[in-house]
C-alpha cells in the first residue's frame, strides 16, 4: 500500500534521512522505533508533504505520492496523528472531530465514523463541548487519534502517541490502537517505547540516525540480541 | 424635577447615539478580530482597508454613480455591501503576494511568530494605501450622500439618525452572518482550524495557504463594509485609517482575542463610551475616555469580556 524507496531528507545542510526504504502492506501494523533525533517524525512529515525530500520515491496505492499536493494527501486516505497531539486548541472537541472529517470520504462516512470514535473513546462524548486546549494530555491524545479516524482513512499514521503520558494511559491508548487495527485499519506507528510498539506490531523497522538499522517481523526483532540489549534493556 | 428629566433625556440620547455608532465600530472590530484575534496576524493597515471601503462605496454610489439606479435610499446601502467584495479582493491579493511571506506555517517557529515582520510590513502597506489614496482620491473630505443622514426617527424624546440606525442594523446583520459562517459551516470552521494550528490543519486536508488568504480577505472585506456604512454619516479622507486602527485593536482586545462576538461587543462598548463620555467630559477627551475604560476592563479581565482561556499546545 505504501512503498518508500531511498528517501533522502535534509534540513539546511543537515541530513535527517539517509536513504530510508520502508513498506507497509494493506492491513498491516508496522512500527518504526528508534532513539531521539533518528528521523522518525521527519519520515512522517515527508509522507504528509510538510517536508520535501531531496531524493527518493514514495508510492501510495500505486500513485506517486510526491506529485500529490500536501492538502490532497489526506483525501487519498492518509491520516496523520502528529507528535505532541496538535489538537485545535481553541475549538471544541466536536469541532476537532468535524475537522478530522474535512475530507470528502470523512464527510460521507461521518454518520458511521462518529459513533465508532465515541464508542472507542467515551471520554470524548462526555467532553464534546469542551475546548480541546483545556483537555488533559491523555484526552488530547485520544482526540488526536479520534480526529485521525474521522477522515475514515485507509492508513493511520501515529507519531508517538505515548509522549508525555502516564503508564496507565499509555497502556489504554495502545490497547485502543490494537483494537483499531483488529477492525481492519492499516497502521504505521512511530514510537520510542520500543517494548510496547514491538509487542503490538506485525513488522518493525529500527531507525538510527536517519538509516534503517534493522527490520523484520515482530518475532525476529523481539528475539534479536541487539534490539534486546539496546532497546528492551534485557 | 425638570432638570432631572432633561438629564435623563441627554443620557438616553447619548446612549442611543453610542449604540448606533458602536454597531459600526463593532463590525470593524469583527473584521480585525478575524485577522488579529483568530489568525494572530498583526495588521496595522486595517484602518486603511476601512478607508478603501469608504471610497469604494463613495465611487459606486456618488462618484461613478453605478448604483444611482437604486435611488438615494437603497443605493448607499448597496454601495456599502458591495465595498465588501472589492476590499476582499484587494486584501486577498495583498495577502497572496506580500502578507503570506510573514504569516502562517512558514513563520510559526520564527521569533514572536513573525509579528515583528508583520508590524513593519503592514505599517508599510498602511502608508502606501494612505498616500496612494491621497494621490488617487485627493484630500477633500467626502461622504456618501444619502437623505437618511438628514432624517431621524423619534422614539419618545430620543432622536435616532436614520443613516446611523440603518448602519447599525446592517452591521448587526453582517456580524451575525459572519459569526454563523465561522461557527456553523464547514468552510468557516476550516478557516478557524487553519488559523489555530496550520500544521494539523494541513494533516486533515485543509489547504492552509488558501484558508489564510480567504480569512484575511474576509477580515478586511468586513471592515470595508463597516467603512461603507460609516461613510453614510461621517465624512472621510485618505488618512482616516490612522484614527481608527488603534481603536479597533482596543475593541478586539476588550472583547477577548479569538472571540468574534466579543469583538463586536468590544466595538459597541467603545462607541458607547465615546458618546457617553461627552455627557461629562469635553469633546476632545473622547479617546482618552475610551482608553481609560479599556485599561480598567483589561485590569480586571485580562482575557477581555468574552475571552476564554486555554493553553496553547
Ligand atoms: N525543522 C527542522 N529544522 C532543522 N532540523 C530539524 C528540523 N526538524 C528536525 N530536525 C533535525 O532532524 C533530525 C531528526 O528529527 P526528527 O524530529 O525526525 O526525530 P525523531 O526521530 O522524531 O525524534 P524524537 O523521538 O525525539 O521525536 C534531528 O537531528 C533534528 O534536530
Ligand atoms: Mg519525533
């Protein structure tokens, strides 16, 4: 569904991605893990079109994604739940979800997606008229994921949904993501919480200073000696 | 007893006058409220867009007489309304070629969100518009002629100038229409979302540059309409923008940043204070009175009358 070939991205002279290749099949749950500054967020921003690569190719459902304008990429079914949540702070919870459904498909499917989102995160139904900026961190993360789902996407990209949250909330959020995936959505997840991410994914990539250092199925990565030592603390 | 009666009449008269002029101020503030309150763009040329609205209305109605066929009553009102799209188009173009360079997603990370560059750029635009206006339109004070400005409605002992009253009604309708547009329609919400968080807006599929351009055009266009309405009861010259811009900022801050209805109330309050201050203060102190009230309200309610507080994420 998503194929990335030899992606090169630089900010000014500094290379953030050095030839990253990655693939996501329909229905898969793919995790990208790696330390701070590895280029994970940059990878997502490039897929969404906020950052333009120097070289490389991205194909999404047989289309050259780099030729598609950034605002049109959401229309193709890509939902990006950004790092640090980035909710529309001055708008209500409901308005945030409505904006998630800004795409044509989101509009058409609104009557089905909204009840699904509210069932997944009941707290959002309770807080529907509250300004998003006044929600707690965990609630904002749920809203950001709900907003992503509201577009009725084909591919859900999650950038560090665990960031700054208490362990109990992180578990709840991972459990929800797992649930969304079991219902058939393709997921691309970026995480620093390597253990949780590798446990839930089908396949994973380890990104280190802008390169794919390792890739493999959930089982191979979990069993890999280097991964265990460097990331799982075993 | 008689004395008290006339004091009361004076009071009511000043109140009514303040309300009527305040409605037009309110609409001006609503326009700035979109740009400064919602989009957080500093636009010092805002008063000059109001001036452009005044001249647009003047040339449509009196100068070229395009709207003469509508008659002396409907013509000036139609002129004010049509000044909106004209000023919108000017604002849209200025935003596309100049203002977008110092606003929006490109500069959120810059120091003070690009406000320094915005101040300089829009001050420059303000000067160009005011001086350009002087060359194009001349310095003779003009006004949009309408018989309404010489007629009054009487409510008991209180006189309501018809031009101001009609301006008030139109201003309320426009402000309400804009409020409903921004809070009830998908496009309106998208404009707010693009202003609130440009990056996230792009992720949900909003064309952020287009949204900013539309919002800017809308903000100046609405103020242009207010200018056109105001021109029915007030004479103007190309430098009138400078007299109004600070008052408009006061109105927006008074109402609460980011609140459209608040901006309208802010402008209304300023009109009321300005007119009612004449009851007890000499005419020259009108603007001082406005800022004293402004400081008092901001002292007790820093978020403005209708401002809501949230942390920016
Ligand atoms: N806008 C930018 N300008 C300049 N350099 C940047 C910019 N954004 C990111 N970088 C640099 O690119 C590299 C990769 O950053 P990126 O945000 O993609 O890392 P990350 O893997 O998401 O890290 P984290 O886990 O901390 O979120 C870092 O060295 C960072 O300093
Ligand atoms: Mg990151």
